C-alpha cells in the first residue's frame, strides 16, 4: 500500500511510539512557555543526556520547536551561551487512511455561514453547538453517576441529576475534547489548545462564537452551574475561558 499525501505526517507522529519520547513531548506541551533541557529531564524522570537526544529528535520530526535564550538577568560578555528551550511546534499533523479532507468541508461550511446575511445560519450553528455540548456533558455526567437517572432510565443531558460538579471534573471533560485545560493564578480555567485552531485563524468570529456555545452547552450538560464560559482570547490560548462564581464574586467585591 502506498502512503497517502499525509505520509510525512505519519513519519513524524510515529516518533511518539517511543515511550520516553512521548513522555518528554507531553511534559513540554503541558507548559505555558518554552522549557529547558534540565527542567524537561527532571520532569520526565530521566537523565539529561537522554532527554537532550529525544528532545532534538522531536524537533527534527517537527513536533517541537527549539529556541535559544539567555537566563534572565544575564547579558553581554561573560553571560555564557544561550540555553536551548523547547515548546510545541505550530505545525499541525493529520493522518487519515484512506485520505480524507474534513477540514476542507469545515471551511466550506463556515464560509456558507459567513455568507448568510440573514444571520439564520449562524444562529442555527450556535444552537447545534450548544446541543452537542450538552450531549457531551450529559454523557460524562451519566458515566459519573452510574449512567442512570433516579427512575433507572439512562441519564440525559436535560436530566443531569443532583450530583455537584467540581472544577476538576469540568477540566477532565474539556481535556477529553482536546482543549488541554489549565488553571491560571486567579483560578480561571484556560485552554492551552483550540481544537478548531486552523478554522479560527481564518474565520475567527464565526468559529470562536461556535466554540463558546459548544463549551456553554458542555457546562450545562455537566450541571456545572458554578462555571461560566466567556470569550477571553489571549496569545497561546483558546478564545474561551471559564470563571467560577467564587472568582466573579471576588472581582465584584473589588473597588
């Protein structure tokens, strides 16, 4: 069988078959900024020389990007060589066998929504996104509750049950959908990855609006009433963030 057009992507992704290399990749990509060799080795629980070898292999495959930076506060003659730092590469990888082009179909659909001056298509997209999010959240809620409502029937998104949903569970569901959630210093849940990144770059208003309603539906389906998704785009993060009622109350109390 000949490789599809995504052959180079397959070669790059196959480098993650090595468990050490995969662990290093996960360590680096969990960080909000670039990571040094010593720090990566310590976090992965391996020696520095082995870490350097695998980190550079990940750069060669295009999965990580390397930059050089001197330690903070050190510059000029005698400051030493800049340290090599690693971060997730901007490039995306897709492998489908046989070849598929779901992104092309998505781009066509988004363009059709944008071209509808009546706004009806955009409203329908928002409703569909919220409904799908509620189904995803309700499905997870059913798993956590044993999968049934009080009458013994399967739990639905419209009947999430009495269980209280903590922030860690919201993060778990977001992680399942590829958002890579993390907490900032204020306790806000931010998303290190946007599953719709390429589409959002070309069609930001429509895609970010769809993304927001999807996460709103997911939170509703979970019954996580204490969390409020909002649009809060920041460099390196998804456009959606989630603040808790406690966080909102703290800010409301500030003069």
